C-alpha cells in the first residue's frame, strides 16, 4: 500500500473554497480506486496549514491514477476551480 500525505497552505479568507475543493478530491480519489482518508488541521501551531492523506493498494495503482488526471474531466474541473479561486 502507498499513502500520499499532502501539505496545504490555506488562505484563511478562502476556507469555504478550500473545503469545496477538498470535497471534490475526496470523491475523485475514491472513484478512481484510492481511499481518501480526509483532511487534517493541526490542533496547535499555524492556523493556515492543512494536510490530506489518501492511499492506493500499490505504487502502480497510484501511478495509474496520476496518469488518468490529465484526461479526466472532473479532475480538470477541480484543478481549474483551484486556479479560478486562487487557492
């Protein structure tokens, strides 16, 4: 199993936009064969840092997921949402 751990710097003025973006990726990862574990925010420390983690059964499954992103309409919409909202 391979687990990815992402660190985000979140604009405190765009919490709602980030929540929407995150929910988009939870669904996408799960539909594309992974297991999204959700988003985490540290209890202490900076208030603009967040983390996400998701897993795939193998590195090759993760690589297949990554290869599908450029041609997947929903993934491209999520990425464009991040650009449009300047996340």
